[in-house]
């Protein structure tokens, strides 16, 4: 079974991403890591029940990975356009064991399985060949932690807890059908909307806040 792993704020820069989450949640999300193998970097924050929030951006000091980056981050023009439209909580990641089986049935959506870091793999991740978000972000990227759950303890916990996660989409029935077929635990609630847009209600020490 697949399950919700983390939510992704895809930012033009980490500074902008952190400032946006601070404005929404009143929390400063701590730095996570640099992905030398992907030319990106992130900040991370626990959201309870082994779910976390990731703010991810292109690393201006990073090295091009020689392949498409994840989360559509090669297309900086689109990342900026989404950001300016307020589509900042832009996607999510599902966790699955046996990733190859999932991709075998839905490879056209999720792309290929990439083991990372390449020189000493500790996890696997699905990335479409062009690096785009699966179904423009309506479908999750998929990660396989290879049975290692210790990563969650390394992510800062500032008392934030995910309450609800929703997706507005022009074809809610089609997206719901896909999520049911994937048997995802804790998928977003899919609602009718003019354009793809995510929202998350998050309980913080200062009360309930909305992340968009």
C-alpha cells in the first residue's frame, strides 16, 4: 500500500519558500539538506504521523545532475509562474515499498525509478523523463525508503500537525479514481475547482493555519 509521505512547497528560492511558510504557519522551517546528486536543497518540518513538509528549490550553488531534476525544478520559468499565481503548495509524495510494481502499472504517469544517491543508494524515487510533476502535480511522486523509517527522527518537530489536505481539480472524479486504484492511505480530499490547487490545514502551537 502507498501512504502519504510528505507535502511539497516548490519554491523559486529557499528564501521565498521559507518566508511563505512562515507567513502561513507562523513557523520557521529549519534547513534540511543539499541534494548534491540532484542540484537542489530543502527545508523540512514534521507534521505528525510520519508525515512531513518539504520546501524544495533549485540550489544555485549545486551541480547539474546530468538528468532531469525532480519536482519540475528544471523549468524555473514554470516554477516562478506557479509561485506568482499562489500555487506554492504544489505537490506531494507517497511512500511505497516495491516501487517497481507500482510504476510497472502506471509508468506513463510516474516515469522511471531512480535510485539515490547514485553512488550509495539509500532510497528510490520516481521521476518522469522530462522531470515534470506527475499529471502536473495531481498525482504524487513516489518514494521508497527501503524499509528505513529512521529519517523521520532527523526532521525537526515544532509541534505542527496536518489536519486536512485537499486538492482542487477540474476532473475530481478522474483523480479520485486514480488514487483509489493506487490504494493510497491518507490521500488528499479531491474537490471540484477551476485549476489544480492544494490546500492544507495545519494545527500549529498558535492555532489552525492554512498552507497554500
